C-alpha cells in the first residue's frame, strides 16, 4: 500500500497477510468448502509436530487441521491416507471432508506404485469420484475443481514418462467424472493454466 509518497511492502508479514493454508481454513471462500483433498500437510502444522513423517513449516505454532476440525467436530472428518479415505461411506456421510495425503506435493502416480504407497496416496480419479459422490447430494448442484498438477512438474524435471503417465491419470479422472454426472445438467470444462514443453534448463544457481 501507499502511505503519502512512500510505498510499503509487507513482505508477507503473517500479522498482515494470511498465508494460503490459513485462507483455506478460515478465509471467506475456503471456510465454506465441503470437500478438500490434496497434499501439503506440512503447511498446516507447526514445526514441533509431524504429519506424514515430516515436521510442519508453521512458525506461528498453529495447527490448522485441528482448527478446521474444532469449528464443527460432529460434522467434519479429516483423513491423512488413502485407506481412511476409502473407508468413508459416501452414501450416508453428510459432513465436510478434508484430506491431506503427503507433506508436500502428492507423489507422481508412478512413484506411488514404485514406493508401494497405495495405502497412503489415493489416485486423482479416486479423489474425484469421492468428491462427486459427496457433492452431488446437493439439490442445488455443485462446483468441483480437479487439478492434475504433477503433469507440469514432470515437464519441469524433463521426466517424460512421469509427465505422460500423469496426463493419463488426468484423462482417467475426467472420464470417470463424466460417467458420474448428467451431462444434460453438468458443464465439464477441461483446460490448462499454461502450456509447457520439455526443457533443459537444469535449474542453475543465480549469479553464474
């Protein structure tokens, strides 16, 4: 903001700006979401606690997962692995669902298989199907955003096989979603935030 002629940068001061994880839990939009499934658990817990075997990154001492649950303990469920996610009876469950399945980005699908972590990491299609099963109960309809984010990451790392497999996983999620909705009443949009070719950047240090 500007104060007289001086431009002041807040430098993302947590006293002035809510970080993305906090916005998701307490923000005007985020706090109203019914289903949230992703990775990134380290951003929701303090440095003194662990989730998925990794210490959190929050230096404010807050556990946003606990704060989310505390808002409505009787209607909210948090899951941190695929096994618990798949145990949810979507036919009878009426509450909100929050799932975090990795401390950082979700594993590439092929890495999940290679590391034998299928009990921890759900597939993109599985998360999509569960979300639709829960959200479709609303007679007024629903909005669902599904991101195949690791396609781009495969390209950044020049990992063609991983990128192509992630694209196939995204394609499966789309096809499974289409089978679950009435296309006479549902608008399905598939797009990308940007294109990406395979590169040979190598991520050199600045100043070389």
